[in-house]
C-alpha cells in the first residue's frame, strides 16, 4: 500500500502538546474541535507530544485513516517539524 496525498491537500500542525496515546477517534475529535476542520478531507494533521520527541500524523485516504508515528531516539523536532539537536 502507498499513502498518496492530494495535490490540494494542506498540512495543519497542532500548536500545543497532544496526548499521543490518542488514536483515530481522539485525534479526529481534536481536528473537529481545535482546528475546526473535517478530518475526512485528505488534509494532513500533525500532533507532537510535550517533549517534542514524538509525532503523529492523521490522514484520511478516502477509504480509511492513516496514523503515522515517529519517535526520535535522541533530539527533538524543532518548530518546523524537522529533527533538531
């Protein structure tokens, strides 16, 4: 399987820390109530934990949600989402 994003898709990043124990339903609720967006439109929603060493992306592909997770062994993600030092 391949995750393909629509050309018109946008990326939304949560400003604050998110409890990354949340799954599809919990993160979709954040998208609805904090982003005021529809999680079923193909946009990418990005969530970081408080330490900024873990990230989750939530994406709807038309058939189901993708929930992608990355955890850094050392360092943190900077404000732009790239690994920092």
